C-alpha cells in the first residue's frame, strides 16, 4: 500500500502514456494497408516494448520479454525452442493485466512463435530420424492440426 501512496503524478503519467502509445500503435497497425503496414508493425512492436508493467516500477515489457527468453531452455530444434518459449510466455502473461499481457505477446512476436511451434512434433521427428534412422521415428505424435496454440 505504501508503494501506491508514494507515487507521483509523473509515475502514473509515464505508465498511462506507455499504455496509450501502445493502444494508439495497435489502432494505426490495424488500419494500415500495403507497404505502410510493415512500418506500423515495427512501430507497434516498439511501443509494446516500452510499455511499463505497472505504475510502481520502471520495468518495461522489453525487460520482461528478455527475462522470459532467458528462462526458456535452449534447443537445437528451433520449433522446440519456440514451443517452450510460448509456454513460458503464456505463464508470464497470466500474471499481468490483459493490456500489458497483450503488449508482451506483441513484443515477443507471438504470431511467428505460434507458427513455428505448430511444427514442433514434425521437426523433432525429423531430427530423430536424421540421428537414428526410421526406427527412431515417433508415429504417435499428434498432427499439425491437433496442436492447439492460440
């Protein structure tokens, strides 16, 4: 409680401004078409990275995203790394307010991670086959359509 009492107008205004910039960038991106869309996407990701996680700290989404990546186990198979990163990303996002969690997903480029993670079972199967031959394949792995990432 003491944390909130000691907040200054500047603390609150910087936090609210970071959220407003993110929302404005989302609206601009959704309305953009053609070659402008790529620039708007870059601006959206930049605004997402600068969102403050709350008004009591200077920590930004960029720092949280870096922490999520640092906690994610490494893998020689990119699709496996993407799936593990998504799991950690979802776990972290559940602890945040919806708008801040949305900024985290945008900053982490969730849509590209989801696309890669959908192929995780196929990529692992291919790697296993490359290492061990056909005997190492896993025919029980779910199909791409059975993987349920949002």
